C-alpha cells in the first residue's frame, strides 16, 4: 500500500489500491498503447504468417487471462474451471458457423452461451470462497469437459468438431467481408481484442472495480461498507466467464477444429499461468503474461518436447520469489529510474 | 447376481488405491491447510520408482515398494522444507499454485526419465493366484490390496489416536499457535506430516504397479478423483476419506458397467452437489 504523499499516485481512487506500475503514469500509458497498436496494425505487412498466427494466439490467451484476473487479482477468487466457459464459447461458435456462415453471429452466440452458463454456475458458486470455490469451479469445468468428451451426437466426442469455416463478417443488408485468409482474420481478432480490452479496462477502473478490490482485501469490511459481496462476486464471475467465452469463440475459426482438451482443466491452468507470469496487481499483467507464455512455449519447443518441465519450474520460481509478476517488476524498475 | 458381487469386489480393491492417495491428501490438508495438487504426481512417482526397482532391477516386490516409499517421502520432505514452508503466511492460492508447478515438473520429468509408454511387470509369484468367488476366479492380488488398505486405515487410526506423536499432530491441526506455545515443534510436525502423506501416495502407486499400467497420465487422473473423495468425505476428515474412497471406488466400478458414457460426469455432479449442499462433507459430525 502506498502513502498518499507518493508523487506517482495518479487521479482516481481506484488507482490508490494498486501497486505502482508502468501504466500508472497517464502520458506514458497512452504513448505505449498507441505505439503497440501501430505495430500490431502493421504486423501483417511485415511479419510471416507464423508470427500472425502466434499473435492471434496471444490475443486469445490475453482475453482469457484478463477475465480470469478480474476474478483472481481483483476479487480474490481462484477459479480452476475457466476452461469450461472457454469451451462453451468455442463449441457454440463452431456449431453456429457450421450451420450459418456468419462470424459475428458465431462470436455473439458463443459469448452469450458462456455468459448464461457463467450466471447460472456463478449463482451456485459465489457464496463459497477459498479452497471450496477452487474445488467447485474445478467440478464445473470437469463436468463441461466430460460433456464435450462423451456427448458424441452434439460435440463429436473425442474427435471434436471439424471443418469449421473462417466465415465472412456478414451483417445482413450491409456488408459481407471475406476474412478467410489468416491475415484478414487477424484484423478481426485484433479489433475484437481492442474493444474488449478497453471495455474491461474501464470496468476495472470503475467503482465496480474498486468494490471488487475492497472485497478481495476484506470481505467483512466490504460488507460493512454496504457492498453486496455475493452480487459483486457474481458480476465478476460473469464477466470472467464472458471473456473466457469470447476468447473461446476466436479459436475454432483459427484452427478450423475444436476438440475436448479445450475444456480440460489443463486449459483452465493457462490463464492462471499467464496471469501469474505477467502479474496479478496490474491491469496489463495478464496481457504481458499471455505474450510471454506463448513466446516462451514457442521458443522452448524448438529445443525440447519437455516444455512443461520448464513451465513448471518457472511457476515455482515465480511463486517463491516474484509474486508480483513481470509487469509490476518492470513497472517498479521504471519508476525507480525516474525518481 | 455373481456379476454384481464380483464387480463390487473389483470396485472395493480399486477403492483402496483411491484411499491411499486420499488419506495422504487429507492428512496434509487437515494439518497444514495445504491442498496438495502434486499428490497425484507423488502417487505416479511411487509407481514408477517401484516399477524400476521391481520390474527393471529385479528387487523383491516388498523391497521395491519400501524403496519407493522412502524415496518419495524424502522428496516430500524437500518440497515442504525448501518450498511450501515459505508460503504458509500467504493466501492459500499461492500454495495451490506452487503445488501445481510441481505437477508440471514431476509429470514431465517422468516422461523424460521413463518415456511415455505404458509399463506393467508381472505379479509377484506369492500373490499370483486366484480365489474362487461365486464360481468366478477373483485375483488374490486384489484381496491383498484390500487387506493393505484396511491395515493402513487401522495403523493411521492407532497412530493418531494412540501415540504421542499423533496427539501432537492433532494438537497442531486444532490450533497451531497454542500447540507451539506448549512446546510442540510445529515445523517438525509439518515436515513429518508431509512425509507421511507423500509416503501414503507412493504406497498407493507402488502397490498398483503389477496390475495397473503406470503411465504419465495417472497422476492427474488420480488427483482429480482424490479431490472428489476428499470433498465428499469432508476436507481434512480422515474417516470421511475412507468412506468416500469406498463410495467412489465401488460406484465407479458399477458405473463403468451400467452407464459407461456418463460415469465421469456423474462423479463431478456428486462432487459439486456435496460442495453446494454439505461443504463440510457427507460424514461430518
């Protein structure tokens, strides 16, 4: 917790609860965001297809992890079942695209389905905390996994669904833009990601975000202050589910297929790892972590198939020594340099 | 009818592997308050080490099992002393994440050392017989497993209820600070409990070697079932874990027979239902 005399406290009470970070300096923040957007927009003109493919994967994991961190870093609830919502988004989108070739419809349908599931399961879950919450979400995730794996008529069983088209962006009566190449699909993902990240950024800095952090720091104190703890937890759970679902919908058009492992709890672990790697105390942490995780994975598999041993060791080192994650570490370094 | 009894006995012997891993998980949670994600990996490691000593190096089966127990207990000691110990003051999420890191490392290390293939050596000769049950041949090995499981249950009960060490452990579980204040060396109790829990998981894995294929995936498969059992029995409740193991073991034996497609689904439905309706476990007093 920083003191009120800290010269780097920026405007807004929401900021006062977070640790100092790179993005707490408004000017720098906007500058970095603009530069990053420019690079991302220019990427298909300069980079190989494989780089584009990796960037799409980073965007998907970033959305997935950002939603997870609203639940974990902001609200203090560790969910081990986020893959369930990711899979609902992915399977629903795939089903829709196999019937109606319209990408917006697929994405919206997938997000809506994940949102409904998150509300229903959230109502059941949010009164439980700590280990019980983690166990309960694990159970939800594995239930969804077993449905994806066994309900052959709908989900295709362990073969999954195949031949999912990269359907055009079709708005009835207006336009139908072909996005079947990976470069074009990349722009769809980029646009969706920018809008979704900005929306969540506003949520995190709103009074809602502040209330969530108050619940994380002390449930009873937040309750005494008049915050309806269960309702706010449900909202956070739903938003996390929506973002997991959104991330899920972007996967089938990329891979043209969707299989049960997307629902497995090892998939639930990915946003956990990305968030931990990037840092749970900053908004950008999960994005940084997603990029690091995908790049790290890509580099390590060039040398060895035993990539998860390296990942596991990284997790252990992070938990033991660097619980702030990479984003806060860099942020703190920069602040110290400027001082 | 004979099918029904036979399948029940099979389920009972399967339940004993579940009991051994759940017992360790429960003891560690009950005393340390840590839910050890890596417990399935310790089970798996116990299986691979026993396989190496028994199947590859030709040690007698009992010696191989003992070696594997000792090795995994030492590994558990290392995990507790060098890593977990530094996280007790933090949120439980970090302990869960640390043990998850161990899952990734151990599961991959096993693939690195032993390769990804299924391994199954022959049953030790003194256990390689069958027992006629209602006109069908029931393997003696399964009887042996059931006997070991029951013996471990009795031994644990004696250990915790009848020995001085057990009393210190119960005091630590009930109130860590008060126990420390009256002279219990809490850090040593923690280390001892973690070693005991690790050894129990390894015993389960090692005993399965001659009949259940050891594969890199068994750790994860076992830990998920052990979670279900500890939830059903009540987190930290040892007798609950025993009954929960019997329930899950026998039910999934009938489940695979009656509705193989949705067996997995129903297990998690039960887990979620218990968490929602009776989070203290079905058998809490």
